[in-house]
C-alpha cells in the first residue's frame, strides 16, 4: 500500500487581500507560512518518497516548509529536467547523500486555474462591477470560464492526465507521494479520485494548508481518516 497526500498551499499574500490570483506568482503570507509548517507537523512521520508541486512559488514554498521538520531529515531537492545543463550540473555524486534526498518535480499542469482578465482584481469589487451572479458563475460553474481564462473543466483537462500519467506510476511502485498544489487543480484531481459529478465538485471546498491523504492499493484509492479532511 502506498499513500498520496494532497496539500493546498497556505494562504498567499493575494488570498489575504481577497484578490483573484490564478497564475500570478505571489508568495505565502505570514499566516500561509505558519499553515505550511502546521501541515508539516501533521505529515512529519509519514515517509515521503517524491514530491510534486506546481510551478508557482506559493505551492513550492508550502511543500518545502512542510518538509522542513520532517522526521526523515531528508532534504527536498528541486529537479530541473527541462534544462539539460542544469540537470547535468546538479548531479549528486554521493550515493549516501542522494539517499538522504527527496526529489521535487515542478509541473505547470497542476498550476492553479488561470483566471484571465480577473487576475489581480479584488473579488468583492469585481462582484459589484459585474454582479454577484456573474462572478459566481465564473468562480463556481464547472465549464464557464472567466474572460480569457480557464474553467474548472479546462483545468481538469490538464491536471487529471498529468496525475494519471506522471504521479500514479509512483504510487503503483509503492512510493508515497506528496502533491502541493492549488484549490482548483486539486479539486479536479479529487473529483477524479472520488468519482464526483460536475455538480458535486462545485461544492468541494479545500482549506489552505490542510493535508488530505489517500491510500492506494491494487489500483484503488481510499480516502484516509488519519489526517484532518480539507473537504
């Protein structure tokens, strides 16, 4: 049996300001840093073999902070396969040292939903300008995208294939996987894992900095109750 831990990043500076963030690469707020550290306490005794994060700083910060006090004492190492020179020059030549590391793979496919022309706008002010119902449609419908942005369906079209092709194989090998990502990319993955309908996923809420764990055995995912649920 292997374990999958899904972790929405801690509060970002723009979460705190109630701004649409999407692919704008903002860091964690002080509260978000503490949320990431708290998440780390919840998973500190669970062996982690590999970490996947989005390409956005807030998800990467959350993963690294969460692992900073892990009981294994292993060092997360960012991987750079997209750049052959970096991939070559970052080679570790000590087998002992390499065994004390955890690879961290960054993937744009699990980035947050891209909010298009809403990015950087205040959510409350946007509701006043366009109407609360219109903004609710942009934020909470499954297949309606904001202007020049992505719908949840479009996000799922990139996150689920990446999950099944790149992440699940590690689980099949018996490895424990931590995925540090975003509300909407994780909602789409959980929709896939739990078999949620398009209507059910719209009511799925994920708290910042709260790990959700699944056990994987013989091709079946089962949500674990050993950790607090972010649903």
